[in-house]
C-alpha cells in the first residue's frame, strides 16, 4: 500500500493557491496551503510527514528562498521546489544554494508539466527513504552475519579443542583402538595399536585391516559393516590373550565404519 503523499503549497495569492489545488488534487495528495513563509513553517512543524514543498518566490516579509532555507532546517528530508514568475540567474543560484532546491518552475505553468514535476518530486522523496530503509536492512543483515560468524568461529574453536583433548585421551588409553572405514582401511590408530600391531617403524593409517589383524577379527569387522550389532570375541595373538570388541560407527556422528577395541585379559 502506497504511503499518503502530503504536499505543502506556499503562495501569498489566494487565486494562485486555488489554481494549484485545482490542478494537483486529482493526483490524490493531502494538500496543505499557506499564504506566507511564516505560516508555511508552522504547518511544517505540525505535519512531519510532509514530503514536497512548492513555494512562490516573491512574497512579502519572507521570500521563497528564505522560507525554503528555514524549511530545510525544520524538515531536511522534504523535496523543495520554487514556482515563480520572476526568474533570473541570481535568484535561481540563491535558491539552489540556500534552500537546496530540487527544481525551479516558472509561472505561468503548463498543468501536465506541473503535475509531472510534482510526481517526480514525490518519487525522489520516497526513493530516498527506500534507500535509507534498504541501507538499515543491509546494516542489520551484516550485524547478524557477523554474529553468526563469531558464533560459528567459537563453535569451531571449541570443537578443535575438544578434538585435541579426545586425541590426547585416545593416546593414553590402556587399550588398542582402531577405526576401520567401509573399505577396510585403518583411519584411526592410537599409540597402543601401533605398539601391538606394528612391527616396523611406520604408521598403521592407510593399511588394510586384513593385513594387520587376525582373520577372525576381520570377519567380525565385515559382519559389523553389514549390520549395527555390537559383538565381542576373544582371540590369541602371539603370547597374548585378547578381548576384541567391535562396534559400528555412526551412533553419535556421520562417520561410517567400525571401531575396534582390543584389551588384554
């Protein structure tokens, strides 16, 4: 729904104001009228939603330029125009410099051109407010984005910290822990696993499980990959009697594979 458009007409001649109202009222404006600059300033104080001012230049007591200059102080967002039969370069220059005039129109006017100029003035006024609204929305979006980035950064730092602690805990567990992916590759191995299963100075990561684990354990891993069951078996590895616990990954994460925990009796 389009906002109401309020137009202020200022001219000391009644017949001029009546003629302007006759031409402009068909466009649906709320029209305020004043017969002097002083009355125009009072109406501006009382009507903060005034968008466009159309003022005569040659008025007693206060010229249009003087009025519009003061109007700018009261309502700086208004779009101000001068309508006068008296024009010279000096007057136009003063109007632009002192009152920040949008347009300088001449009397006598052509009705359709006058209507067009007033419509343009209101569009200019509304565009300024729309730009300010969009700027405020963009600023709010940027604030919210910064807050979300800060929150995500905190979450990432916390997760990294938790991962570091988890890795430290894993390394100090008195048990062999292996993570086997769906292709049978070792993707996680703690220090105890390296000591129990590795006979060379290299890493278990990336090796096939069936190259380092007994066949019975590998068969158990395959069964676990095909279902969510958690099973335990006892095996002999060299001189050690070991308890092997296998469980499917993914219960608390998106990881896929099997966790193998090996503990001595």
